[in-house]
C-alpha cells in the first residue's frame, strides 16, 4: 500500500488557540510517514485540540444591532475599532488603516472566529509621539487616502484630499508632542506611513485583536456611529 505523508504541527495547533489554557512544552515538526490504515491514530491525537479550538472560535462574544463596514471616508467599522482601542491608552488619538481590517461585521451575533477574520494579524498596539511636522504629515496622509480609521480628532478636507481644518491636540508652540496609538506594523512605516518611522515606540503589551476581543467580551452589544469626525466639503 502506498504510504501517505503527514506533517504533524502539534505546536502550531496549540499556538493558534486563542486562550492561555495551553502552554507549549515541546514541539516536533518532523514529517512522519504512516500507512493509510493508520490515519485514524493520527486523527485521534489531533482531535482533542481541534475540538477545543473549534469550540473557542465558535464562541459568541457579543451582538451588533447594525452591520459595520469600512465604506466611506468615515466608516462604522473604522470608528468602532479605533474608538475602543483608544480606551486602552492615554494617547491623544488612534490611527489604523482600512487595509488591516480584513472583513466587515454583520448584524447579529459575533463569534471569536469573526474577530480573527477581521484582524488575522499578530499586530501589537504601540504609542509613539509626533511633532508638528509629522502630525501634519499624518493628517495629509489621511486626507490624500480619502479617509482612514482614526479617533480622538476632527478633520475637514476638500474633495481633492487637502486638509482644510483640523484639531490641535497639543500646543506645539510649547514643544509638546501628540501621542498616537497605532499598530506596530504601521508604526514601523507600513502602508507608507513614513511619518511614524524612527520614533520611539511604547508598547502596550496588547495585541490589536485581543483588544477587540476584550471589548466585545465586556459588552453584551457593541455600538458604532458616524459622528462627523471627518468631513468632506466642496472647495470654497
């Protein structure tokens, strides 16, 4: 009988678990050759972990009364994520990117799996400080992109993507700096956010996905609304 090859990544299964119940004591990723009639023994080893993971991922964390999407210069999904993240730090504002939000959140029950689909990356939350020049660069970036998720400030832009008016979170004349909460990916210049590069990063020790999950677990129903934090006007 022809042999089949199976790669058993037991450590990977444990690592993917979204709880701290499992701890990796050792791992072995060697390729093990087994005969077809021995497949059941391999499945028996994997099954308990697979069932545990499936149970965790299918857990309902909260509910949403509306559908949250990232459509528009200001979006319900973008507001939801950046607003909740800002509660985990003393930053003046939070900035994320639409590309990092990988799916929408439908009306109804929200499972842990849905949050993993929304944020599949291992991005961590960090805070960095911007001077006036870099802050203006951030505002210009948001407007030129036609809007990106943010909270903590207000921006008015024209249809050409130019900043018309904005909030000043600090007094730059006193050499104060703006504290910005974002992901480590963006803080390192991801998605062409060059104004974040070469800045000291203060890590919160919290992943973006875990912040979303924590917020959902603490609230029976999540809410989000459009509040006009970014306005698009015709040229005057």
